[in-house]
């Protein structure tokens, strides 16, 4: 499967992540390909078409045409992403693909997804990608809480958060949250915390994902020691007017 085989690609949803992902497609699809985009808001569609005037982009609206449902077969795969808006903008997000490594569709899927991200991990059968994403965000959410508490403890003793973050990076506490999304402003220049906590993963979305992960654990009988406390933390922060709508780190 090569890029030249993609002559028509559709993309729905041009929000904080989607607008960057669609931009990557507009930049990297072959010249003869047509990109069909849709969002419930008109503005992001117009913004994308004006940004790439030489690219074949079609804005799509709802169709009410009656068609024969037996004429086409559609296969769906779940492919949630990780990396936030920073990685989406640079085309370096990771996809957790609900597709078996033996599937004949995998080469086609990975070729397309690599236009928007740097990593595609086949996680198994359909819905396995979503399960993997919930496990990832559960752990990421706990690491964010622990990192914030550890940094706050150090700051209260007089340590510079930049120095303490270097300690974490060199020691056993090294983690992606401190390295890339450090919760202390000024430690990582392009982290949401250094931009007034704008961008990144909004706290309401982390609360949603964390709650889904806790619910999943309950359904499959997986014991969580920190789950309920973590969920309480994100629920409280999401309801705080000073934090609502901002990055969850």
C-alpha cells in the first residue's frame, strides 16, 4: 500500500486535535488526492481550506440522499491517540490501533495514520485500542498528580522546580509529564503550563477518561488502589473555576 493509492480521504472533527491532524493530511496526501473535511462548526472548515488553497479540500455537509445500503461495505477500527495538541501540531502523535497485527488491512491503516503521527501500535481486535488508551490515561493521570505533589513539596522546601525536574529526569522518577508537560510554568517552554495552562488535555477530558478507566477496571474485576482518589482529584479540579477548561497537568 502506497500513498498514491489514497485518492479520497475523509476527516470528521476539527477541534483542538483534529484541526492539526487534518492539516497533516492536507500537507502529506499526494497532489491528486481529495481531502473531505467536516465539523459541526463552519469556521474551522473555512480556516483549513484557506490555509491550504492549493490542496484539494472539500467541505462536506449532511446528505439526505436515499441510497442502496448493500452497495458498499464499511469496516471500522478504533484508533485513539496520545500526545496532545503539541504532538498533533508536529505530526508526532501515537495511535493505539484496535487491529490485529495479522489483519490484511493493517498496511493500509498504518500508511494513512503515519501521515498524522509517528507511532502506530496494533493493540489487537476492535476496541483494544480504546482499552489501551484508557490504561495509558489512567497511568498518565496518576503520574501527573504525583509529579505535581512532588514538585510542590520541593518548592515548599526552597528547591527550584527547574533543578528538581532535572533531578527527576536523571533519577528513577523520570516521566513524560515532567519532561514534556511539566506542571510548573517556565520549566518546559512549550508546555501548556508555560502558556497559561492553555492547550494540552483539558481537565474535563482527563476526568472523563480517568472515570472511564476506573469503570473499566470495575467491570473486568481489576483492583485499583489509587483509582477512586485520583478520580476525586480530577472531579474537584474540573469543578474549580480557576482550573476548568485548562490543561490537566
